C-alpha cells in the first residue's frame, strides 16, 4: 500500500532548517525557525527552568498519567498569566486543557470550535504561519483570508483587514495572533483590537487567539493587552497558548487551550468536548514541560527569576531589531526602520523569492522564501555578515 505515496514537498520552515543543517558551508547562518538564540548562538535553558527541573527529578516518584486536563498548577498558572488575575477570577469560567505545544492547543481549540459550529469559516491573516491552515483544516474547518500585512508600507493593512472581516458571520471564527505576528512582526495597536472587538460584538463572530510569543514582544502584560480587552468586552474568547518560546520549553511540547466562556455551565460542556478531542488525538498530555512550567509559575522565587530573564531576552531582541534596522538602512538605499517598530522574532526583509534563494545558495544565509528572518538568531558575530549579504542583492 505504501507504494501509493509520493514524496511531499518539504515543510517551508523545518525543511529549510534541515537544509541549513545539511549545508557543509562553515559560514552558513540560519535565520529560519523561530527559536531564540543568545549571543553565543545557543538557545538557552532559563535558570528557573533548570531549578524547577532539578527539584522535580529529585522528587519524582511516578510516571503514571497526568489527569486528562493536565497539571493543576500549570493550568491555574496559565489562566492567570494569559488573562490576568482580574479576568481569570477564581478560574471557574475558563476551561483549560493542557496540550502538546501550541500546535496541540490549536488542534484542540479547532476540534471544539468544529463541534460548536460545524459550518464555521476560519478567517486567517494574509499572510499567516504556514501551519495554521493544514493544522486547523485537518479538523474539517473551512478558511477565508483577511488582508493583514501591507508589503509597501511594511505595516498592518488595517482598513483592508476591517473591510475583509465585514464578511465574517455569526458562527465564524477569526484567528488573530496575540502578539509578535508570525511571519510579519507587525502587530495591531490597542485601538485596532478595540475595533475588532466592536466588529465581533456587532457581527457575532468568535475570536481565536494564537498566543505563541507572550513576553517576547513588549512584555508579559503588554503582549496580552489586546486579547484581555477582547475577553472583557466579548465575554468569550479562545486562546491557544504555547510555552515553547517564553519558557524556552520548545522540545518539551508545552501548551494549553484556554476557553474563556460566559459561565461555569458553558465551561463544563466545553471541558467535555476539549477532553474528548484530546482523548481522540493523543489521550493524555506529556507531563515534563507542564510540571516545570507549573512550578516556575507558582513558586515566587522561580517566577521572579524567570520574569527577569525573559525581560532581558525581550530587551535584547528589541536591541537586535534596532541594530539590524539601522545597519540595513545605512548600507542600502532602502528604509528599514519598520524592523525596529515590529515585535518578536520575525520580520520580512522585503526581498523577492529569487533574492532569498540566491542568498541561501551564494552566501549560506538561510531565511524563508518570503524573506522572513528570525531576528532572534542574530548576534555580534553574524549581524554585519547578514547586513552585507542582504545589501549585496539590493
Ligand atoms: C516558526 O514559525 O518558525 C516557529 O513557529 C516554529 C515552527 O514550528 O514553525
């Protein structure tokens, strides 16, 4: 039977990272996958994570399954991290399902949305993370796109977005990036979130927020100001959150699907659908990352250490953006100041596919074909090399 299969094209992100790993060029530079790298080119383990992990290993007496919904300390910690204590309250109106990474959270959220609204169209930004459509589409949801990034102004095409979203109906789902838009780095202002809230109330659509970068843009609270505004105004919001980046737990696959509902009865029904979906897809969530995250979030000393380290990372990424923007503007006749105005790891450099591919072939500089770069992989050693290479094709 398997001879029926033909080889699929490589993943547009992971395929390029693999190609970079396989490239024998000693001077290659990998700006593909969204992973934070420190000045030494290492994706570091947070000090608080190391301590929580050591304590867990010392105390561990069993590898029995976690409860199907996940670890209580983790779920409580994530409800309050995302929604804040005021909105989260005693947590009873929020259904939380611990998931294998942010992808698992998107999948569980999609399954629940498909059960609640089988004919839903999911509205995704143009462009969006390339996994959104295949991932959510595997549940059977349909898609439409809304304008989001304007390559000419290097910013959010907000009037186009509003025009397109006028087509979103009651029962539809609008997928927003909570912060640090992937792939563009261009985020909505709080006023723009408020306009979307007005539209959701008037048109009756539901909002799903993909929150993969909380704390990597402007700060832990700043990065969720928009989604909190939606939750408080709409009374209903779904969030797929990931701890890959902000707790550096990438390989531990630590995420959570959060359903901010109108009351505890709705929460109970939502929970049953979330757990049913989890059982169908993977049964029980992986434990390690969530136990670590739960301990960091709930232990004051570890939490303070984590927040301080995350804030340093955030400030360093902001500095890298300013440096890249200044150096590229100085070396070329283009204005790259937009890079310093964006948030998080990603930016489009505005190169053509041919230019991006040429840099890969001729200089060993790996970025996505769309010219999305991971700014968080730059450092003092590779910054000027990247700037020279990009300037050479402009
Ligand atoms: C990215 O966009 O590079 C990250 O979200 C990693 C991934 O899984 O694609």
